[in-house]
């Protein structure tokens, strides 16, 4: 009997943890650190406690947004993602609501411990997440742009703790564009379920092919912007070499795939690959700027070689 109870509790905890979408929440946490290290100058001393609190704030608020998404998107998820904890019945709506509230309060607490300004930003992000999940997700392109913008803002959230915080705008823009392309592909994947519940997403209005074609255009814009930090002397040659092989080439290959007739299996693979491109892109920025992380200098200088 005891073993059955332990198994039941373990399965319940795992279901709630899945509801949080831990990978996305951990990416938000890591993005705060990356935003700081891409903006810091060599005279900066990393504010370890403030960075940790800002990262935890991003983690909890991202988790809040993910749980809220599952709560408000339950009718569509019953069609698009029946294996998720709520539509599958592994988690009750009441429990999910409690979890989202707890995550939001923890996010606000951590942000306030950083500064009143961070608490204000946390309130703003939470309000935008509520607007997205409650209304804007169903509006063609607007919801996609909002999610992409918030992804980039997570890097700025960390960068604001550094002296040269403006430098975090570069990776923030790149992350936003990559995430916009990814969100559009995900929207194409959800078209049938979204249409069934009356959502007017970009894919519902223009079809899966139109949606992935627009995603390809966003990726092409991203590819055109990638060399600019090197050409303007902001990042060094190492950035250009890494970004060329690990970011530009894969992105151009994905553009070719996105222009092909829509295929759900291929689209799911593309969403995963775009996440990998984003990680490689951030690594290129760290090395190309000459960031110092945990006492290790990624390169000798931030001056082009």
C-alpha cells in the first residue's frame, strides 16, 4: 500500500512539473545569465546574488506563463495536445491554478529582492503573458510577436545588471527573431485544433504553408542581420566564424525546408532545430564579445581580429 501511495505521489509531482514546462523555464533562467555576460565589461564584478534572484524571477514567471497557457488553452489542447497534463486528466484545473498563482508570487518576490525596477518589469511581463494567453494568442501574428519579444526581453532582463547593458540588445533581437520563426511553425502545427475552437491565428487565416513561408522570411531577415555586429566591430572574427558555421548555414538550410509543402513531422523537427540554433547563436555572441564567465575569458579581445 505504501509503495502504491509513493508511486501515486511521484506521478502527480511529475505531472505538475511537466505542466511547468521545465526546459523552457530553465532556458529563461539561463537567458538572464547570458544577457548579463553578453553585456558586462571587464571592469564589472558579477553581482552573483542579484543575478541568481533575477534568474529565479524569470524562471518562476516563465513557469507561470506556461501553466496559465495550459489553463486557458485547454479546449484547443484537447485537440492539439491531448497528452498534456490538463487535457489528459493527470492534473486538475484547480491544482494548476494554485501552481500558477504560487509561481507568480515567487517571481514577484525574487524580482523585488533585486530592485523595485525589476518588480515593475516582472509585473509588466506577467500582465503581457496574461493578455497573450487570454486574448492575443488567438489574434493572427500579434501573439507570435509578443512571445518572441518576451523571449528577447529575458536577455535584456539580465543585461540591465551590467554596465554596458545596451549590448544585450543584440542577442535579444536575434533571440526574438529566431523565436518568432519558431512560434510561427508551432502555430502552423496547431492550425486544425485552433480552427476548431474558433481561434483566428496566422495559420488559420493563411494556412500552414503561408505560416511557414512567413517563418522562412523571418529567418532570412535574421540571417541578414547576423554579420552586422562583426562588420561594425562589436564582435570579433571568432564570432563570425562560429555564427557562420553554427547559425547562418543551419538557418539557411531550414529556410529551404520551410518553403517546402507543409509536413507536420518536418515542422516539429524544425522547432527543435531552431532551439539549437538559438543556443549556438548565444554561444557565438559570448565568444565573439570576449565575455568572461566564471573567471574564464572566452576570447582575448572584443576587437575584430
